């Protein structure tokens, strides 16, 4: 089975690498699952590029930054992308408001010279909308993030973009570790799994993940 390109989010990389202190954990976990990390150009420009340890992973060719020209093939694609962006962002904003969610985002009001590409607002989920759109345009199967709100955006995109049978799986770091624990043949030991979870500050799930390991690795 070939390797799978998966979209990675900043918060996922930060957590799995313990804010850059354990970069090898990213490589170890993704290699075990045969995942190749790719990132949206907006996420790289406005988020990953602020961290030297992630910049090195890009410069070394480990993380691939997808170019806009790979999913906006022409002017029509670009125009459609931008129209969908407005629709998805606004419906997300209204849904969060209707749910009385602790997370609220402002109406997208771009000033002169601002675009959805050059504007970044902390906590606005602008990057999440970009990732969902890229995943949809390229029909990518998996997105790795620690942001649960992005599942709502995926469902909005499914309704609004006529995506047919396309399905996007959204996973976080703990879920990936659990998938590794289920594998009967793994290059990562149970001790390494425990170490990775502790580095991720997920001590509370160590026992349950080790139980999954034991179920799949009988003595």
C-alpha cells in the first residue's frame, strides 16, 4: 500500500512535537502510518513560518507546502474558491452564534488591500476554512488537527459544495497513537507510545492506549 498525503494543521504539529521540543515524534508517528504531511500555503505563511523548527521541516522537504496553483487551476477556480470561502466562513460564524458556542468569530469584513489570502486574525478560523477548501478541491482523505470545530466546517462544505461521495476524515494526535496501538506489527514500542503521549501532555489516556496495545499484542 502506498503512502497517503495528509493535511496537517499548526495545532496538530505543535502538540505532537511538544511545541517543537520533540520534532522526531512527528516523523515517527506519521511514518508508522505511512502518512506524508502537506500544508496549505495560507497556514504556512501565517502560522508555520513563525516557528523555525517547522520552517526547517519544510526546507528539508519533509513537509510539502501545496501551491495555490495546484487547486486553483485557472481564474474560474480562484473565483469559485473565494465565493465558497465567503459562504463557508459566514455559515460557520452563524452556526457558532446559534449554538451559543464559547468560540465566536467576527463577521468577515476585509478592508481595502486585504484579501482572504493576506489577512490573518488570531482565533478567527480563517485558516480552517482554507484547509477545508483545499481538502475538498484536491479530494484529500485525511486532515490532522486538534481543532474540533473544523468538523463543523467539513459538514458545512459537504452541504454547500456538492461534494458527492467525497469524505474527509479528521483525526487528532491521540487518535493517531491509538491507531498505532491497534497495529499488530509496529516499529513503535508501547514504551515509546507512552513517552509520546506524555510529551503531548496526554497522561490521562496512557492507560487506555496501553490497554488497546495489549489487546492487539497478546503475550
